[in-house]
C-alpha cells in the first residue's frame, strides 16, 4: 500500500479507517474528529468491522491502533476529537457482569492517556432527541461523551471560534412576604 504524496483537499476518503489513515502523509492533518462504531451496538455487515469484537478490551485495542495512526498524521499542534458512548454487557465474557456498563469509553481513554495522549476535555453532548429505551430497570442514557486529545503540550485551540455570548434569564419576581 502506498502513501498519498499529498493530502487531498475537499475530498471524502472512504474505507477502513486504519487502512485509509496509513495512506496519509505524516504530519498532514490539523484535526481528526471521529465517532467509531461503539462496542457491540451495530452490525454494519463488513468483514472485520470495528465494534463486533468478543471482549471490550479487544475493541479498545483496535481503537488504539487507529489512534496510533491518527497521532502519526496529526501536525504537532493538532487535536483528536473522539465521540464515543458506552453499552451494557450481555455476558460476563464481554468484560463485565451481565447488565453492567462495560466502561468502554473510560477503558479507551485510560489506554490512550497511557499511550501518551493528553486528555484536554471530556465534553458531554446532551442529546435533545435521544433514542427512547424499553428497558425498565435503569434510566435511558441521553448523552454521549466527546473527548479531546492532543499529542503535545502546545496545540491549536480557538475558543473564540466556538464561544457563545452569555445570556441570563430574567429573575422571577417573588411576592413580598408580610409578617
């Protein structure tokens, strides 16, 4: 497999993430934003697909390989944004007791920090229109995490580009108390 001599601009690159990342030149990407398949939540019908591993730690290992390539293609000031959610175990063989959260995002985050990534933020994406659940013995999860990683201490981050002006709600008028 040969590497691309230059990074295509305004092109959508499709295919296996690891394979396509391996084709990109070193230090050629400013930012990576990805939402990989969550552990055991969907079958995309592709052989060897991410997310259908037998154990959550195998899923973490696969994503660590992808993160290694992401680090290689990022410029030194680049950032890696990862949107990922958790799932519940249906068998002790998956990595936790049945009906327990697998803590897949936490396992992955700890592994990536161990690999030298700096975890700069854990953002809660509160969904306004989340998928209802028919499960009656726990709450429905209405949020996902977005983790922001950097490979170096110095990186590009433009807070003003995403900043929203502060607005205050008017305070309710309370009736005066009489004694």
